[in-house]
C-alpha cells in the first residue's frame, strides 16, 4: 500500500492505482470526459489534469499511477484555467446545436462547459458541418459533434471485439469512421452509443422522440434473453421511450445487446391487444376481462366434472415471472387438481457457473452454440475471458461465429463433423489420445475451466456431461434462451417432458388447455400438434399479442409485458433478480388472470408479487430465504442423471446439412413484434456459404425452396461468408421454421430453386 | 385671517369646482371598455406566435425548453424522427386557458421562434378553442406581422416590433 495526499486528504491505496481512483477513494471528484473505468486508460481529453506538488508538469489523473508520498492538488486557479482552455478548444469544432441534439441534458461536454464556466469561446469557432450518417439501422453517427475521446473505438475493440469503428486520418483531420468509409460492419450492440459523452452516436430508435429531463426511470431487468441484464427503463406517461444500460451496474456491467437496447418497441406496439376475445360457435366477440375469465372458469369446471382433472393442462412460457409461474402451478395443482404442467424447459440441466466465473475463467470451451447471438452478454463474458484474461478459447460450431477473432481453436465443418470433433474432444478430456489431446490438456490443467453449451440439444448436453464427468472442476453454462427459462423450471414447470404435451394433444387426452404466454406454433416441439389445440373445449391463451396460438384460442386475454409488471426473473446463472413496473398499458398481468380464475373456482390466490414471494419461500425449498434482488439459487445438481446417448447424426437425405442458426437479433416470441428489429431481420433468412451459392447460381435476397424429409419451406437467401461449405442454416424461433426443426436439430435438405 | 377669508368666500369649494370644470374640457383618461379598446404597450405580453422561415417552415426546432420552463405547464410538445433523419415536430400545443402570459417561453427559446404577441382577447363561449397548435401559432405570426388584428385598436407601429 502507498500513501497519497489528495487535496490535503491522505489515503492508502494499492500501488499502481490511478490518481483518479485514489481521488475517488479520498472522496474527491476530478472531472473526466474520455475516461471509462471499464476500459483501458487513454488520456485523450486532458480535462482530468491535476497538479503534483514539486512537479512543474501537470499529470492526467486517468493515466498516471500513484507513487508513495505523492501529493496531488485537484482544484487550483491554474487547473481551472487549463480545464477551461481544454473545453474551449473542444468547442471550436463542436457545433452548439444542443437544442436539437438528442444528448442535450445528459451530455458530459455540456455539463463540463457549465462546470468550468465557459460562456464564450476565445478562439474562432469553426463548427463542423458534414452530413449525418444514417447507414446503420440503429445508430446515428454525427461526426461533427465528436470530441475524439475514443470511448466508442475502445469499447468496440476491448469489450465487443468487433472493431467496427476506428480513428481515421491524422491530426486535425481525425474522425471516427468505419474502415474504408464502408457501411457499418457491426453487431448493432450499441455499446458505442452508451459510452459516447456527446451526441455523436445516437440511438435511432429513441432519436428525437423526447428529452431526458421529461423521462422517468426505473431500474429493472431486461426481459428478452436469459442473461438477465440490469437495465434502466425510461418512460414518460405510459410509453417506454428507451431501454438503456444502468452504467456499470448489474451482472452485465452496463453492457447491453441489440435486442435489449433497440428491441423494446414491442411494448409500445400498436399491434398489442387491449380487449379479451371469446370465440363461440365460430364467432369471436370482444368481451371484458371478467367476462372472459367467467367463460374460462365455466369451461374448466365443465371439463373437470365430465372428463376429470387429468384432461386439463397448463402450459407456461419462459416469459412469465417466477411469481406468475408459481401461481400457475398452484392453480393447476391445488385448484384444478391436475399434474399436467408443461413448458419448453426441462429440469435435466441446471445452471452452474456465473457470468463472473466465465469472465475470470482460464480456459473456455463453447460447444455448438453461437453464444454471441443467442446470449450476447454471455458472449461478451466469453470474449472477455479469451481476450482480456487470455484464456484459451475453443469453439465448436458449424460455421464461423463472431468468436472467431478471439478463439485459439475454432472447429468447424458440417454438423456431423462438428459432432464427431466434439465427441473426440470429450473423449480426449476423459483421457483418450487423439488430435484434441493437446486442447483437452489445456482444459484439464486449467484452474477455472468453463464449458458453454446449448441445453436444448440433447446430443450437446451429453457431450457437456461427459466433459464434466471426466473433469469435475469444469463449470458448465447451459445457455438457456428466454428471460425466465430457469425460473419456471424452479417453479415446477420442468418436471414433465414437453413432448408429453404434444402427445396428449394428438391423442385427444386434453380437453382444456391453459396457455400462459406461450406460442405453441412457434416452438419446434409443439408446432406439429398445435393445430389440434384449436378444437379443444377450452383453449385459454394469454399473450400481449395476437400470436398464432392466440388466434386459434377460444378464450384470449391480453396481458402485460415485463415492463408492466413487478416480479422476478431467474437468469442463466440461477440468479434471481427483481423487475419493476414502469408503465401501465391498461391490460392485466398473468398473475391477475390466474388469480381471477382461481377466485372463480372458489380458491384464493394473491396476485401481488410480494405476497406470492412469501408463498414461494415457504413452498419452494430452492428459494427459501433467497435474496430476491441478486441472490443465486444453489442447485442440487447440474445434470439430472445420465443423459441418454442420442444419435446426433443429421437426419434425412439431401445435399446440404441444415442446422438452426443464430437468432439474428431475435430471441423468439417478443422481438418479432419489434418494428425496428424487423427492419433488419424481419423474416427467417436462409444462410448459405459463398461457394455453394455460386455453384447453385443463387444470389442474395433470392427466394428458394428448402426441401427435406417431411418438410418444405420457402425462404429468402442470405449469402454468408461464415457458413461452411455444404451447410445451410435457418433461425429456429419463427413459425415458418419451427415446422422444420421439429424433425431434429440437425437435418439434411436440398435446395430447389 | 386667511382662515376667516376662506370660510366666508368658500374658496376651497370654488377651487374644487374649478378642477372639475377644467376636466370638462380635457380628453377623458378612461376607456369605455368593451365599446372602446384599451391601448397596448410595446412590451405587452399577449397570445404567443411562432415565427416561420420565408418558405413557411416553422422556426421551432422542438427542443422542449419552453415546455420545461413553462410554470403553468400549458405547452405540450411531441417530436419524432422524420423520414430523412431530421427532427420533426409531431405536435405543439399551447393551452391558452392555462397560460399566465409570463413570457418565459419567449425568453428561453434558443432559436428565436416563440414570441409573445399583442393580441389578447381570448373570450369565447366554450373552451374548445383555447388549445392552439403550431398552425394557429404560425398564423398568429402572420397576423402580427401584417397587422391583421382582431382588436382594431392595435396600431400599425407594433408591426415593426414583430419584424425585428
């Protein structure tokens, strides 16, 4: 420890601490512009200059480490003069269009200008005036306002590792731009927007819609993928204006992905339903909430009396909060007396490693999942480990992913080859000697190895289990897909296999089905039997939107999205995090629906999240005494039992291997309704390699037919460099593709023009 | 002595009568409102107008500062992004029934768009006309500029103030 004196206050800090951090320790604030504690020191803006006693030169606080007995002065007349000049120099080229700039009101430069008291710039102001760049669908780039702090360049390089933007030219001509002035080649994560201190990089979804001082803010958790990012929901009245990061907070450290940052618009969508619909005798009628519940209750009672409780099934979606899923389970078990609780999730695999453990891992293996697309923040953690912590990263995936840049080993090929490679890798970890022995040794020798895999693919689960068995210190991350995929399992919706529900529908065993938020048609396990649900005595569907399943239902009740309710989600680490209600769109929550049905059936179930939490703590042993805002559930096991060996070989015949691709800015049910994400990827696109496309003579945006054993479909083509030869890929979570992947995760197909 | 003189000859009464008599020949200082209009001073703060460019586009950029500064919260603005990425004002509403004519909006406007006009008569038989929008505010500018005042007493000289 070294002792430093900052503005007369003595503090003890670790050697090599930056002056800025030492000052924070001493309770002294030093103004900064280009500094970000998550990034490497840069020292571009010279706003943080401080005086060191007995040193004639001024020091930049954000880049200078402290030495013992150092004496620092952060406020003096000389320093305020220097800081003022630094700001004045920035204001030479910075256009003063604060009234129309989206950053006005929350701009660091604006704040600093007030702080140092610049009222008039002494130099000849030459504001830049170049056209605004709108080539990126989500990010507006106005290089005129740029102060060249380099935060966007650094975050894109150090954190996201895409290097989409960089400094161009030199000296006074320096600008931030893309390579060769080409359109953005980027992941649209918007990390650059979050760090831009001025209005140079703006969120196009929020662009000009409101001003920051009008917005109210709640801290909540993103309800799209299972990473469970802490976000700020900014709203005015009952409209959500933006979802942005809580700076440096939460498990995501203030990082977000395209889905969370730009995909929230579905909350305000005009396609949202506001009235319940009851269908009787082929005629649908708009009714009030109470009437719809009455009809549902009556039908449930009738089915229970005539066909027995076993003819009733309850299906929940992973979009529900823990509290709602618990209530649904209560309704099914205690009120209706049925044990038919279904969801797409299963309790075969439980979470193990936390994101922090992934970040600090010293050897990461990613098995057959495009983690940067499916769970972007987990992807950032993997990148952090591989790049900042220089952990050797091995990735197995048919086709290259964004991890290619950081992976020390990237095994690709057709799905069958990748599967064989993964199997020999697992065998090598277990001690066999083969081409992967060297890599397996890295894993077994590492102190904190991590394996990321896709829990929805049985063959992958088997391989992950084999690795875990051979090397017990390996921590696995099942990359679950939806915001509460883990939580609904904890609430009892993972015990029964999802296929059992499909069988029940096919055989006509179920007469009444309550579907909370799920879209049966878009889930590959259920899509084939979904049409059977249309003829049921009761198909009660709750959904914010009129989904394909909701359109088939005979009782439909519109419900709230995650921004309109309180509760908690459990993320892929098993961390329980509270969500807060931000807006009210005039629809009920799923909890209200369940509670109203229970009341109609003569039982009392509370709809209030806090009351339900009390019940959960009593009845769910995993959650007894849990901290509802950040507590990690300790699971009894990772893998439920020996996973049966499945034949992972691609099914069917055909020239191409077809596998489920990355979701492409979508995470399934909700993001399809976001107009802005749909602008970029509105419909499922067939990805094909360059060579194959050339051979077949198909171009980008062509429509081709994909034909395999038992399926057929027409899709737009997108030619992708990263797809391996002999492979094609389709996203999984669309209605059009769910019908294909219900046949298996790895298929063979032909392309017919 | 003087006191006796005043008492005998009622000089104070005569003085008073004299003042009254002199006023009979002067112009009246009161106005017979509503039959007659009251004069408006140059710095009078009446119903707002919003300046337009020569081509008719509004000068307002929709920065929300007037909405923020307004103490009676009578201004309501909605903006959005236009088709070419420009700032677009979807809605600009000013509720005259709430306005206290303090002139803060005029003072805060960074682009010299909103101004206090000289028109002040808002009397109507119902409240529907009190909420005025950008179209009316721009028309008010034209009226102030050309001197098309409903109140006939507003003199032409005020027009010069508008053009500044």
